[in-house]
C-alpha cells in the first residue's frame, strides 16, 4: 500500500528543500523575537513550516514558510498561547 511513499533509504518522497534551521532564520528576519515552537504541516498537499515567535513586546506570531522554497506564505498574530 505504501510502497511508493518511501524511497529505499526511508526518506519521504516529498522531501523538503529547506531545513528547519533555515526556516527559523527566515521567520526571524520577518518577525524578530524568540522562537517558541516549530512544526511541519502538510497543507493542501504542500509541506509548510509553522514557526511561532514571541516578540520582545510579548506578542505571539505564526510565520508559515513553504518548505520547498523558503517563501513566506503567511504572517499572523496569534490571539492565544496554546
């Protein structure tokens, strides 16, 4: 059933192009602060990094970054801390 899902070395076929570290650096250039959490999510068939940043003035932002290219898709202020 999943024979085409992984290459022989066990890596997913839809491998991302940028690393988690690169995604964090891109996000911090857009929203300066402290990274609280980083997720990778599959949205509409596309891998996206979700980087949550706490700014010095205590606001929480989510920066969505396209894993394939590093392009920022969305910057959004979060209303809660969960």
